[in-house]
């Protein structure tokens, strides 16, 4: 098992955000988490990546407990997080953002990996010296994913990669998700576009008000009447 989350409880002050949440991700999978706004999806990813600490429960990555260690150490272990809202450094150039994604690395292949990111996202090459705050929403999303890839993750956490994008860019982003997975990156995907998320997922979970209520293959959840009614427009 690559990632195992067991019974985590997460609070924001008095607010109980995650309630005994468990999930598993096998190496090579795309696992999607769907749910309404405020269900706790982003909180779950932030907890896995070490930005939040669970009050109880355990998180293991490749057999090692990670729920008590710092976020930068979790990146070093092979987990990278492309957060909701992109969170790029808007006062820095595209290139500087990409280089920050490789902050844990000291090898000689960083430039080579930057070249790979630009091959995957040609628009970033065109804007490599441009201030990131001047990019379009779609370009900023590409930069956020590219920055996450610069640490060479074995597990990529993607939080709402299609949020606010035009339909053609949504299609492009999901094509890239599939490409990355075929090339060997395991992906844990949080996405409000439930139909797209379930289409690409090997397995998926449904999170409602901090509680996991369903899990199955992506295909099975696409056909599930309750999921159809709640998340797929009937």
C-alpha cells in the first residue's frame, strides 16, 4: 500500500472537519475524492501533506508514519501537493516558481525536469520569464501542477485542478492527469467536477460533511443512483 489513512480526526478550533476518515491509495492508481463544497476534501489533502495535523488517527506512506512530521519532510519522502486556488507566487516569474518546486533537490537534473514541464505545458515556456501574476487562470493551474512535479513526486495530490477553467482547458488538464499516471505517478485527486473525476479514477471515495460515506471503482460510482442524483445532475 502506498498511502494509508486510518481514522483521522481533524479540527479547526471547535469545528470538527474530518470524522474518522480512512482511505487507501495503491501505487499506480488514480484515486478521486468527490463531495460538495465544505465536505472536507481540501482539509484531507492538507492533512496528508502535513499542513494540518490530525488530532487522532494515523497516516502512513510506504509503511512510514507521516502524520507527525513536517510538510517539507513529507515532500522529501515523495508526496507533492498542488493546492486549491493554485497558490503560486504571483510576484515571481514562471521560472522562479518552477525552481521553488525543486527546493528539496540538489541534483544536476533540475533543469532537465524544468524542460520536461515546459514540454508538457508549452504555454509556460512562452511565459518563462513573465511575472506569474499576469498569467491566465488556466496557465496558473498549469504552473501549479508543474511546480508540484519539480520535486519528482511518486504521489501527487491534486486539489481542484479544473476549478474556474473553461471547458477546453478542463479537458486538457484531465488529459495531463491521465498522462502523468501512465508515466508512473500515483495521483490522489480532489475535484468538484464529479463526472470527470470518476471517469479518470481507478477508485473513488465520496466525502460528505467530514465523513466518508461511499467508496468503489470510479466506473461503479458513475453508475450509482445516489451519486448520480447528488453529484452528476441526476
